């Protein structure tokens, strides 16, 4: 019989992105540790839906005529009532504490607190741009009013919550985001880099600069292309790879336009979202964080576990927090010339490349590992029961 508490996790959707993958990993941990697990999805879409449903009991918050598993029922009539999933959870399930992931989950916190009436711990993974994009003033009021504790995924996120959104410092606790160290390390150690380069049409004889993420303005795919163009002016022996660029939409079309006009089409590979992202990063030589804003990019940790030097910009969030002076190089915000020089400096110094990569891997293993961070989260949850 399970005597450990039951946690209701809340996710805004099931997209295959950093915050959702992070949630999936910690839910697996708590389930393996004997905790009861329920998952409330605010929006019932995304490629992780199947994995969530396979491993956990999932409920869908939706004011539509659908069952709690999110599938429309052909038996429902026009006079059928909307399913009140939060009341169902309160009435039919024993919940001890609530863990709400990302600011996009704040919209349901008033209702969750009123009906379930259990402590709420919120975990924020966003900085200013994303917070303005995915939340309203009312969402912040709900976040502050209903959350007993707020976990920030980096110091930058915690400082932003306090300085810009007036969240009490005493309510905020920084727990750096993490990845599944063992799984990433196993993939990197067993991946055939030559085969990966061949399969994804990445040149075998070039120095590879990789980046990964949703191809949007915040992640800086356009900045990545400008950096590539600047580097290639000085050294044609470099090849640039972006993993996660869907070949559709205005941004993608604009990027293709620029690549063609720059004449660098043969030196840049854009790869759609794939479950082989770690293998591709492992087959590269350096990892570039070209984001304008990124709270604490998980893919940066994955690249570090693959022993890749990290290059990024200052004043963008968690990259500078992690890189410091030993895991790679930092350029002033959007200084294309400087970051291009830094990439070439690493390329031209194999000893520095090796040392930075080893330092990055060791830092994740020792200070930003799964066990350290998940135990901090566990302590916060247990202490607030």
C-alpha cells in the first residue's frame, strides 16, 4: 500500500519542449519513489500526450463536452454538461499537494485552490519575453496569491520575478533545471557520430557548430544565421546545424531567403524536430546558444554532458550563469562579430575545446545534476504538505 503523498502535477500542454520534458522526468522520478501521481493538462495537445497517458493517470482541463481523457464522446448530446475536471479530482481522488509547471498553468490556480484546497508549489521557467507572451497581469496575481512557494529555474528567473513582478524574495527558491544525466550520457557514449553525420547529411570533414530549439524569435534562429555568415566569411571549414527548425511558416521562409541571399546554403543544415537531437549534438564540435532570452536551456546541459564547449551571449538568462569562465565563451548581447571570433578561437585551439567540454560535463555531473535538483524539489514539496 502506498503511504506517500499524492501530487497533482499541472502542465499547460504536452508539447515536446524543455519545461514539459523536465516535468515528465520529475514525474517519473516521483512515481518510481512511490508517490501517487495525477496529471492535469490545461490544453490537451502535443506529442508528449501519448507518453503521459501511457505512464500516468491524466486529466484534461477543458470546458468542452469531452471525457476526462480528452477524447470527444459520440454519445454526448447537445444538452450534456461540461465536465468539471477539477471538481472531479477533488471529489474522487485524494490529492495532498499541487505542483504547477510554468506560468501558463497559473490561469487555473484560483479554481484549483478553491476546489482542491491543498498547498500549491509553482515552478517558473520563463523570463520577461515569454512571461509577457504567455501570461497576463491576472495570471501573476493568481500565481502570487495561490502559490505557497515559487521555484525559479535559474537565478536570472528568480531575480526577474522579484524585481519586475514584485514577488516576495522569501517565497522564491532557485532550483536549477536539469536533464536525465544518465540517459544523455548513455546516448552520447553509444552514438555513432560518423553514422549520424551521414544520416542527417552533415559534412564529415567540417568543424560543426550546433544549436537546437524551437525555431522562433526568442531562440534566435535569425541570429544563428548571422553568426554563421560572419564565421564563414573567415573560415569555410565550418558547418552550422540547427536542430528543431520546422520547414514551414514565415520565419522559416525568411531564414531560407536570407541563407540563399548570403550564399551559405551549402554550409548550413536545418533539421526538423527529431528524437535524435542529442546524437546530433554529440556529433558536433561546439554548441551555440544564440537565444535572445533563455532562462536555463536544458539542451545546453545535454550538450555539456556530450562534452561540448558552450558559446552564448551575456544578459540572456541562464547561459551566462552556467558558462562562467570555464565551460565556453560569452559575448556581449548580440555582438555577432565577437561571438564569431570566439567560435573560431575554440576551433583553432583543440586543447581549449577539449578542456572546456570536459569542464562543462563535470559541472553538470557535479552541480547541475538530476539527483541534486530533484531532491531539492522533493524537499520543498514534503516541507509544504
